[in-house]
């Protein structure tokens, strides 16, 4: 058995995502932690080989109203200082940005990014992403790129889509871990959000999933292998 990877989820997180499933297929032990449900974050030096922080309904700006958000930001700062692999997905990327001193805010025009949107690699992307790709989104806030970090991907709605800090810490604004089954669950459980400005209609999202989910899934698997190499 390979080393253990810590997976931090939030109140609306899904534990049947494809990232954790693929890590187990790769032979890693996975350990879940839910600070929003009262779980204590383990000591940074606890021995986990890597950490993934998932999305959630909270805001990275809820540091004064939600104690676990402040705890996560402080913990993430210590983790990335250790130099071990970190992947932040959506909220997880925004928490990383806050831990590194960058701002997280809503779109200036109140636009939400919900559905598949094409993003483009930047010149710094390297093997992170070698071509434009349609990826799945579900968020209304975005991050600024922290100082000393590199922007790896950009998009037309929220311009900052992915960044790398150091060698192994990544923040991505999109959701490659979301399978079509999970996406359909989101479309049902959070259907009220489809009325928000910028949200794609359910039918559009289902049609786009049939076209774009396969390449996004393949990208995620390549990323995970390279990230943990």
C-alpha cells in the first residue's frame, strides 16, 4: 500500500468523486476529514503524503463567522510550507489563495460560473495543461493569483482558473473530480442556482457533459499521476 492521502471535504462535499476513487485505484490509502462537521485537522507533520481540499458552499472569506474556515486557512499555510503536494479544488483553491495572502471575491457583475466553460493554458502551464479544455464549474467567487505563484490557466468569465505555488501546490477553480452522476445530483439538489446570472441551463450542461467529460476525466488522471510522481 502506498502512503496515505488526506482528503478534506465540506458540508455539501461528495465522497464518491472520481479523484478519490482514482487515488485508491493507484494504490493510495485515503483518509477523509470534515472540519465543517466538527472533525479536527490532523497535525501537519502527521505523515500524509499529500492533501486534496474539496469545494463547498462556504466562502473563503467566512473567517469571522465560521471557525473551521479560519482553521483550514491556517492549516493550509503550514501544509504548503512543508513542500508536500497540495491540490485545492474550487473552495480549496480559494482557501489556498487566502492562505498565501491573495484576495477572493465575487465577479464584479455578479456572474456565476456554472456549467462547462473553455479555459486556456498560459505560457507557464508546461505539462499542467497543453491545450484548451472545457471544464466543469460551479462557483460565484474567484481568487487572485498569490505573489510568487504562477497562473497556469485562464478563462473568459473568471480569468484566474489555476495556479501553482512552489513545486507541488496547485489551486484549480474548476471541478474535474465531478463525474456525470455527481453532476446530475448537483443539478437536482441545487437546481435553484440555475436561475443565477451566468448559470448554464440543465439541458446545456447535460449535453456538454457528453462532449467534454471524457477529456476532462483523462486530464485529471494525468494530473494526479504527475502531481504525485
